[in-house]
C-alpha cells in the first residue's frame, strides 16, 4: 500500500496527491473494519496538541487516534504557554522540536500559519530536528482532516463518487470545511452546488454552482451538507429569522433519497431542525464523528508511522 513518506506535514488538500487521498481512505476503512492489525506504529513518538480555537470532535478524535497507535500525547495550553509572553509561532515549534516532539497538531484562526511556519525553514531559520505539522483546522481556508473523514463517510454510502451531486448549504464564506471538501470532492468528479444567502457567499470559490433557492439547490442531491453559522467570525448582524425561513433544512424540504451531513458543531434549529437531526437522516452526522477517529489514525500512521504495515 502506498503511504506518505514518514514525517510529512499535512498542510491542506491541495498538497495531497489523489493516490495519497485514496490511500488514507483505504487505510481508515481497514482500521474501522479491523482488516489490518492494530500495531503501535507511533510508539516512542511525542505529539503536541496546539489548539488556539475550541474543538470537540477534532481534538478528541486525534487524541484517541494517537492513543490507539501508541503515541505519547501532550496538550499545549495556549494561555499558559510562552506564546502569551510574545514568543512567535516558529520559535515555539522549534523549541518543541528541541524538547523532543515529533509532531504538532495545530488548530488556529490564522490562515496560512502552518505553511508559513514550514516555509520559514527555507529562509534563515531551521528546525532543530524534523517535526511534522498537521492542520487540524486553519482559519476560514482549510480543514483537510475533516474533508478526508467526510470522503471516507461518503465512500461508505456510495461506491463511486464520480457524478454524485452534493449540495452544500449555509455559511460557506466562513467555512474551512466547505473549502477543503470542495477541493477534494471536485477531484473525484462530484458535482457541487452551493446554497447560501448573499452574506455567506464566496465568489472566489471555483467549480461550484451557486444557488439561492433551497428547492432548486437540493433537487437530485445525493448528499446535502449543512454548515454551522460561524457567529465568532461574523462582524455583521445576521437575520436568523430570514436564514431559518429560507435555508434551514427540515424533514419536509430534504429529499428522501439523499444523505445528510454536517461537520459539527450543529446550531440546533438554526441550520437543521431538531426533528431532522433526531430522525434516521441525522445518524450520518454521528457517523462522520465516528469515522474521524479512523481517518485520523490513517493520517497519523501515514505521516508519522508508516513503518509497520503488513504489506
Ligand atoms: N468538525 C469540527 O472541526 O468540529 P470541532 O470544532 O468540534 O473539532
């Protein structure tokens, strides 16, 4: 099986080849279905979890994945660290490398921080030793591990992605999940419609069809992906009543034969009604969270381990 080179970074979807994406998905499903032996491929690896933004799913599924693969996991307290004294991010990572860390899993609101930290090495500053940087959600631009776990989830429902119709609904402008998913799923031939009010549109996104009427947007959809309204990133006042009236997904307006996805966290009764979330359709959303563990195991095994495969 093709795996990434040891100690490779995971920056964004565009840095991955299509073969690498397929290999991660295959490995994730092997972990999930126990068709590969679980080995401590990360034994002896020290991993720092650096989360500048809150998280439930990503944080704990990474932590669980690391534990399952035998790594030692350390939580980096962003408030108690010396970043609060003004230390810059490159110096922080470099000192973690010097202490003995092999990888940092990073969530940040700063777009481009991970790429910039890696690129610094090409200029005047060098890392003390190799240290892998893994993107666990960056600004409004990228959340590659979420897109990979969504890819795994979609593959469980549909054998062939080519020609599938996906409709993404909601706050697309502020959604790093939407951007990474569009980038990944376009490569596999998925036709993507985006449904959003003008204040949540982002016309710089390519290869999607924009809609403003829900009934048109979800027509013939195989997958409908709702997004959280990201109140923390919005400066203007949002007319929630208007949003709910025109864009909320309900048991009545969601087509019967599509799957419903949402990266979480969900604002109940805003993006999706509680009735729909509590129905059979809502189960896929928890399946996404479940698949997050196996997908992150596959990512970690491919970036940090990858030396104890059966083949
Ligand atoms: N989907 C996602 O990133 O959820 P968390 O913010 O809880 O990690």
